[in-house]
């Protein structure tokens, strides 16, 4: 018996990230333009970093509230009032050690061994893997893809429900497709969850990266106060804070103590000086977000125009988030092709194989970077397409 043989089966089954495999292959290449990860190219703005630095220098380095300091939870309430037109108490917010940590806690709260969690596919792979590590079974329901774009057939979700189903995970706007649920779709999913007694885990991380208005439609627009919905979110995308690893949950106030307990027995809280930076992000960062969304819109249009001129790239223009999920005529294995694109085009893409079964021909391209880099990467990719 080896050491590996003594570990939990769920831990052993946790898959290697198909995105990271390509990143490890190409991250040291000189001049490579990395469009494989879900982050932009800007460092955290000074107004956020300075607030954290000042708190660190001021000695805010001790244990703190597991659920987050009151000032940050109040800043979250103010953020939702501005952007969603809803008034929430600070007790409805739980500060977490990243958006991924928020997802893990949501799973831990509603599902475990023998349970099932339905999610839409293609999907960011971490949800399915985290469910598996918790002992639950992720059940993928594919989005429909056609010349008219991506859409969700709620009937397929209903057909996937079994007696073991505990939750439906909805990421809108979507990573990797950019699909964004409209209010009718959100109402239909919510009514289905109500009828079946299921939880919804709502991943609305990209709600402000939406190209059809000020923000994407949200379950907050259609839900009642006592609906079974856990909202997971992150500071990573809006405020260029991917490396900070800080996020939040919005929960019904009656659940606050349960989630504070889960924080206690996982990370025991987020460093207080980091929370000061997060407060600055929320209170002073609206203009920064608006600038980033507009830059992403221009980058989206740029890369779509260049790739469409090849005559071989197929895609739906994304409604939200900052990814293009596309195919190339004649390419069936995106994983092998992603390595080849690193080697011969010096561009890093994420293979569709990383986003669930059935998406082998697709690639994900993150266009949330400087326009000149996006243009150069798209031109390199177009030249590579001409050679295959």
C-alpha cells in the first residue's frame, strides 16, 4: 500500500486543471501573450493597495471577526444599494477567503456525500471539482449553442433533477461562454427550485461585466427574501484583485451564524488589513469598474472582428464576462491545439476540454487586457489558423 492509497477517494479524484496544464507549458515563453487565465493585466489600483498598506502599517494584523469587519459588510450593503437597488443589512454578508472559498462554503452548507448539484455546462471547472471533493456529484446540463448564440433550456434542468438533487448552480454572466440569463430564464429557474425544494447557488461575479446595460439581470431582481438562494461573489474581477483571494457570500440573515461557523472551521477569517483594501474598492471603485468594462467591450469587439475575418472561427459574441468561447473549423482537439498555439503563435488559450465533457473543439480566450495586446494576440492567432 502506498501513501496515495490511504487518502480519501474524493481527494484522489480531484482533477488536474486543464487550464493550468497549458499555462505550465507556456508561462516562461518570452513574448507570450497570456489569454488563458480569467484575469486582466492591470495590477490592483493604488487607492485599494494604499488602504491595505496603511492598515498593515497601522498594526491591523490581529485576529478579527470571522464573518468580516462591520465596515466591510456595511460597504457591501452600500454596493448592492447602488448597483442593484436593494437594501440589505450588513448581517446578510459574509467575507470569505476568495470567491472559490465562497463556493466551497455554499456547497458545504447544502450538499454532501450522496447528494447532487446541477450546473450548466460549459462551466468553470472548479465548481464541479469542489462538489466532488465534498462527496457530492456534479450533474452537468449543457447550454444550447447555435448561430443565435447560447441559451438555457430550463426543461433540461428539470429533467436532470433526481431525489438526490440538493442545489442548482447558476453562473450568469457565464465563464466561459459569456451567456447571460434574462429575467424570464431566472424566474423559470427560481420557480423550478421552489417547486422542487432546491437551493440555488448564484455565481454573479461578472454581473457588472455586462454589455447590454449597467449590469446583468440578477436573481435579486426576481427573488423573494426567503427564497433558498446563496449568492457567491469575489473582489477579483471588478477591482483587479485576483491575487488578494477575498470574496463574499450574501445569505439570508437567519443563516449568518451558520456561515460564520463555517468560516471559523476553514480559514478563521480574512486578514483585517486586506479587508480595508476591499472597503476602498467598494467605496471608491465604481469609476474604475466602468473604465474596465468599457475597455473589455472594445477588446471583445476587436478580437471578434479579427477572428471572424479568418472565415474559420465560429462563436457567439459574448453578452457578458470577458471571454470568447470559440471553435476553429478543422480543429477537434483543443487541448493538443492549445499547446501548439503556445509553441507556434506564442499565445496562451484555455482548451475547451477544461470546461466539461463535449466541449473538446472549443477554446476560451480572455480578452480583458490592453487593446494593443489583444489585437496582437488575435493577429497571431489568425495567422496560425491560416497554417492549419
